[in-house]
């Protein structure tokens, strides 16, 4: 595993892919590779893109890759696919649209389809970012799917958070409900040629204005940018490049005001939490699963021979000092 | 804590509220109350309502309460509010709309606003259901917010899953992406008087038809029901009662085909997982937090004095046998 970490540091794409897959599959001792690369992380600018399904996040991500490549930045993309509880796999698979970057060695795209249910998705994202960072990617884009608490957790890994809205039913309500207002650094209103775009724009500006007092670092003026649909490719690329500029500006703002470390603090706390899960609970679960104990326990509880809490106490007393 | 459990079994609403709050706040030893009530659980019919924000889940839930009360069933409602990462609280607070049932002793409504990030939400939902069950509620409605992996986890606690769609942008795509297709027992198309309802209806029927082969228990015909907007209250209540009938029918189907235990198996596995988290990892986290260790650890990692994985290993060796 130490070797795998070294290969990633040397820029080996295949090693990086394998490491990310190992992390997702929770292969034992994968953390040894992570220990190896950790000192070479913390250099990339991590950009989170979130918003409701259908808001056009994938299209934007795709255009961002292009925009950053025009500026000769190397790019990593971590796309978070939802997990089907039945197949345990990604429904959509690796993003087909991004194939146009497949030949570009400075672009590295991975989809996550995490199986683990207990907070594993955020853990896999945090670790995936480290791998891309150690691989030398300068800009790492994390694209979430949907808006919910899980997405807020994922987005906490980013330095710059872009929330994508589209005109339609209650998008601003969605963002509010999901707590996205409080994490947004940049708002993008996509499909701005649609009905209701003007209204959404005004409402979003209002929200930004109202929430200003509550923001942690409130000297940053949260911009609200408009992007028209993909109907006009040239115009679209131009608008996306304007967002890219704002993204860079935000990063510079964080650097200049010593706020990068604040962002990292939030992320680091979550990471320690997740590493503790990996070091303490995961080995217990793996052991139980290996021995077929989980199935036996399920049957016991179903028959009401024991309750889950007493059962967990018993296992804890076996494993915990 | 044992006393608190006993009070819940005796039907004490305030004790039930306190127990749910204790579970959410992860007060130590709360599991003792859960051990006390566990043998009196498993009697309620748990109904999950999920769908995108703005789909009208709260309105439907409210009408369901009314419909079930007309049939003299006691009702518990567990509404899952999103957690703001900053305030740690519910944005919307307890559902104001449901106040009209406030005087009805056979209706018990609680909102969850779980602080814990590591899979705690699903845990709190599962435990909240047990409390309402032990309290004697016959129908327990769990209402999620948003569509995402977290929602799928929450919805796994239900026997009957209702997915609410509304005409608009890519609702069926949302359901697909979030893996909701595979967990839906009943589809409801709300606001069916809106443009695009017919199209959505046909698409949903198609989806149901296509997914039939993959379903675990595929002798149940997943119905797709239409509900018009609240504009016509009388008609609305009638449509909701038709859904209630389907919900009852689905429960009977599960009972008749011995499938209830299958649903419980899925739920039980998740619960054991969560109880293990509570018994093994939670005490470690509580200890670390109490001693201010977490903050110290965060600073160490930020300064790159140590990586999270090595740190977690060290803590594991202190706590794990």
C-alpha cells in the first residue's frame, strides 16, 4: 500500500484510480497509502458544485474543465453518483459527456458510487480529493447530486462552493431548506433564458442580501451569475469563463484574508471524524461481516431474542477497552 | 432512563418527546430506555413519504393524518428537517401546518433536526419510529426532505414507501438518479392539474413497467395515483383518501405474502449497524469532545504534524482491544 501511495505521488494515473477504488471498497490497510501521500496534499483549490438534479451541474463541470484547461491548469473531477441500495453501483456510470477530455492527461475524472451507508460518501469524497491533490491536480471539482444534508457534508470539503439554481419550482426554497444558502460562495442561475429567471435572480439576490449578516466571512460579496442554456454554445462558454474568473477571485480572497485555513479547519474536523470511523468501527463491521455474524444478529433481533442496543453493547464489550 | 422507557410504554406523550430529543442529542445511556421499549415495538405500520422539496410532502402528510383519523387510527409523524451546518437546528421548526391536529391526543408529530453528521439522521429516524411504535401509534408517517442517498436510507425504515412527484423539470430523472424507483411502492403525482402532468404520468407508468423485472417483490402492482392541487380542498381530500386505501392495501399485501419480515430485515440490518455506531464509536467521540481533544487534533492535522489516519490509529489503539 505504501508503494501505491508513492506511485500516486509520482503522478501515476492508474495508481490513483486504484487507490480511489480501494478507498471506496474499503480495502483493509488502504489508509497506509493515505498516510504516505498526506504530506503532499493541501495544495489544490477544491471547488464544489451543488444544486438540484437537472440544474445542469454536469454540463457546467464539463465547461469548467475546458475553461481551466485554457488557462493551463490541471484538473481533477470527482463526481458523486447516488448509490442504488440494490445494485450498490452508480446508475449513470462514469460521465459519458466528459469523454471529450479523455485524451487529455491533465484531466482526471472519477465517479464515486459509494456502497457504505454510514457517512461513507463524505469520507470517500474527502479521500478522493487528497488523492487528486497528491497526484498534482491544481483545480479539483467536486460535483454533488441532489440537495440534502449529505450534499452539505460533501460540499464542506470544498474551498469555493458554487450553488447552481434553475428557474422552475421553488429552487430557492430548495437551497434554503437544504442549508445551501449558508455554504454558497457563488450562485449560478443556469438556463437563464427560461421563464422565471428574472424572478429567481431577484430572489437569490435578496437571499444573499438577507443572509449577509449571518455569514462567517462576510466581506466576500457573494455574486449571482447568469448562464443561458446550452443552445448557444459560444455564449455559454463565455459565461462559464466569467464564473471561472469569480472562482479564482474567491480563492485569492481566501488566501489574502487567511481564510483558507478556516475552510480547511471545517474539512479537517470532518476528516478526523471519518478517519476515526475507519480506524475504530469499520474493522469491527468487517470482522462481523466476514464471519456472517451480521446475518445471525439480524435474525436474532427479528425474532426479538435480543434488541439491537443490548447486542451492540455485547459487541462493544468484546472490542472496546 | 429505564423509567423513561416505562413511561413511554404507558402512553406518556411528554416522555416520548423527551426520549426522542435525548436520542437526537445523543445523551449517554439513552439506549437503556430503548432496551426497555424494544419488545413492544414492531406493531405499527410505517409509511415513508419522499420526493423533491416542493413536491407537497408536508401537505400530503397533513391530509394523511386526517384520512387515518377518519378511520380511527392513531397516527405518529416523524418529519425530517434538514440540518444547517451552522445553527445545528431545523430551519423550519415544527410544522406549523400540522397545528390543526395539536389538540388531537391520537396524533403525535415530531420534527427531527439531527446534528450528528455520521449517519446519525437515519439512526434517529429508526429510533424515533420505535418510540412512536411503543407509544402505541398504529400508523407512523416518516416524511423526508429532498431526494438523495440519505433519503433512501431513511426510507428503508418504512414498510410502505410513497414517492411524490410533481410536473416540472426532470422529476422522474430525480427519482431515478436518487434510486427512488427501486424503493417506491406507490407513486403519487401531485399538482396533477399543472402542465406536463399527463406526460409525467405516462413516463412514471413506463418506469414502473420497465423496472418490474428488477423489483424484489414483484407481484405488487405499483400504482401511480394523481392528486390535483390544493385549490379544490374537497377533491384533494378524496384523492388523498384513495392513496390511504392503496397504502392499507399494500400493508395487507405485505402481511398476506409474509413480506413484512423481509422489509423488517432490511431495516434491522441498518439498525444494528447504527446501534454499533452508538455503542462503539459514539462514546469515543464523546470522550474526545469532552476533553477538547478534537480541537487539538484538528490543529495538529492543519499544521501537518500528523495525518488523520495515523491519528485515528493512535486513538483506536487506546480504545480498541
